[in-house]
C-alpha cells in the first residue's frame, strides 16, 4: 500500500472521534487505576512486611486457583 501525494490534502485536521475519546477519557482512567493499584500494593507490602512481587504472585496464584476450581466444578456438572 502506498500513500499518494495528495494524502495530506484529504486528511482531516485533528484526531478522529474514537481516537480523541481514547486519548481524553479511556487512557487517563486506566493510568489513574493503575496508579491507585500501585499505591494499594505498596501500602499492603509495607503493612505485611513482604515485597510487592510476593504479594502479586500470591494474588495471581489465588486467582488462578479460583478460576481452575470454578472451571473444574462447571465441567463436572455437565
């Protein structure tokens, strides 16, 4: 695919509607959520005296075990 020489002439000014929504609404909320989770993780690590990586690994293991148990229980019923 090649871009013609009049591409810039036909291009609209400014970002498209979906990109504008993504850049102004979705991305800032995701960044704020990630920052909040990081603060909670840091506070929990200080209170429990564990490294944050250990807490993340434990939470991931617990989530995996719960998911595996739920899937196994669902398959046993069918």
